[in-house]
C-alpha cells in the first residue's frame, strides 16, 4: 500500500490525498528493472501520487510533495518540473552531473562537498535507547545539472541539463558514545524556491 498523506506545516494531519494498493509480482531472473519503462515499474506509484496531488490543488493552497529515498527517481523529477509541481526529495543516488561535451565525469556527492558552508543548525535526533541527542549540522547548497539516465531504446527525450537545487546537511558535532547512531550526512533534492516553514531548511 502506498499512501499520500496531507500534513500542514505545523504537523496537523488532514487525511489521505491518495492511496494505491498493489501486489508485488514475481520476476524472472532475465527481467531487469532498468530495462523497463517507468509505467511498468513499482516506482511509478510516486508519479501517480504527484499527479493526484496536482489534481486536488485548487491554487489556493501551496502543496509540496515530500518523498523519502525511494522517490529519488529521475522520471519523478522530470514529471514534477513539467507539471510545475513543488517537491522535496531525500536523495539516495550519487547521480552523474551533466558536463556538456567534456569527457570529465563529475558526481553529485563530490560536487556538494565542495560547496561553501552557508550556516549551521541544531536538530534533535532519536537514539536507539529511546532518548534524543542534539546534533550540530552544517548546511551547503547548490544548483545541479543532472545527467539524463539511459533507458530502454537509448536516451529518452528529456531535458538533459535540468537544474535542481540540492541542500546537504553534515554533522559537525561529536557523536555520543554508545548510541550506535550514524552521523548526520543527508542530501535533499528540491524543486521549491522557498523554505517549508520557519527555521526548517529543506
């Protein structure tokens, strides 16, 4: 089941906008997801959910689609841009950047690590013991030209150098001993020109 829940900036739940029920099909060893069009993939539910969000948007309320790492899908970025949707995606893949005709290959993580630190913020993180710890996180941001992936039949007719805004948060505080918590090192892709709420950077 794939749910799309509407939540206000203050955390108030307004109910489901979309709900998709599906049964995962067994695939043969010869079948590769990379060779299938997006419409035949399980991840297509993310595009359908964003389409439903667009349909219920009357223009009177600002709607921003927020997705976890599973929604780091190039087709979703393309659909969001074409439909003028705003979205915030927790990045998962170290994607290749579009460098034009140059033979030099550059990738997302390395590019973001070279960006200047814009500021820091403190966030509370739950530990495995039920307590919380406060992490100091440095923030970097940059506009990135993503390289269009290769799909079945060759390159798809997409915008190869579409720019996305990325925000990277890296923990600079020392971890608490015995917490088993990984240091904060997050990348967030967004197609939204403003902050979601005060004191929250996405």
